[in-house]
């Protein structure tokens, strides 16, 4: 019943995944711990199921709109397998309150990254349809520097997924834009594929050491899937900058609460 009452938070997580290509998953663990009553380690496992399923189903509307590059996304995801396995191993050995305190720091990093993305985004300019098409399809030359960027970014995202149970979209999206020259809509759509791959890898390790509380997973997942449908439509029709600003504020508030709560528990 407690998980059912807390499931509207899953709707907010889904909206962020659908509209922003990430960020929402970072709220899953605090929501599961403080609203649904799970332990931190159970929450990170539940979060992997929630985020993985939501991202997998959320790919569909982006794919229909032509915003998913499957080959590049698969390579990016495979690059994170090592980091994902290492993160899952460290999660099993971490103190629960230390895990939550580190998670609070991660939320602040994500909030700062999202805030910078909003304020540094280029202003829209008028251009012809032909120019826009050229911008979308222009390939970026593959070189050693690009390969290194993909491996490093993929490994970081994989570690975050394995250790914290998050999708890492706040790292994936700028990584795809900077390393592979994706447009923002393509990066958002492709990030869901990367999140799915990393979640499956991390979850395969967790299932060997623990069980999944399906009574919590199901209501959260259903609410999150409804949210990702709404969020995907917002990504197609509206500027996401205002949603990102609100989400940054929410991340800071939740990070502060998590840091105080876990810090007091450690004392």
C-alpha cells in the first residue's frame, strides 16, 4: 500500500525520461527509500528494473520519430559493460548510508549539469529546411579521440548504473552530442537505448545476490510508463528548457534532504 501511494513519483520519473532522455531515474532511489520504504540496496535494484523497463518502452515513440540511432547507441552501451559490473560489485560492499550520501552528491552533479545545459543552449535561429536537413544528417568523422570519448563516457555511465541504479542520461546525452555530433533530439532518443543496455547488464549481476520486490516495482513501473508517454510527446512538441529548470530545483531539494538524512544516520 505504501508503494502504491508513492507511485505518482514514478510518473514524474517517466516524464523526465521521456522528455529529457534522463535525469528522472536519479529520483527513483530516494523515492523508493523515503516514500516506498525500501532499503537503499533494494532500492537501487528496484530502480534498475524500473528504469530499464521504462527506457525500453520509451524508445518506441522516439524510434517512430526517427530520433534513435541504434548502432551508435548499442556501441555506447556495450562500452559501459565493464563499468556496470564494477559498480554492481561496489554496491554490494557499500554501507547503505554512505551509498545514500554519495547519491546526494550525484544528484547535485546532475542538477548542475542540467542547469548548465539549459543556460548554455544556443538560441534558435532561422534557417532553411535544406540547411536543417544537412545539419541532422551530417556525419562526424570517426577518429581516435572520438573512440576514446565514447569508451570513457560509456564506462562512466555503466559504473553509475551499476553502483547507484540510475540510467545516467545526464551523462549520456551530452556525451552523444559532444562525442558523436548528435542533435539534441537524437541524443535524447538514443540515450534510452543506452540506459536499457546498462540496466540489463547491472540487473543480471544483482539478481544473483538478491530478490526483487515486485509489489513495489509494478505500481512504480506502471506510473512511470504513463509518464514516459507524456514526456515523449512533450519532447516532440515543446521546448524542454522550462521543464529542466523545474527539475533542477527538485533535484537540489531531494539531494539536500537525502544528504541530511543519511549524514545524521552515519553520526
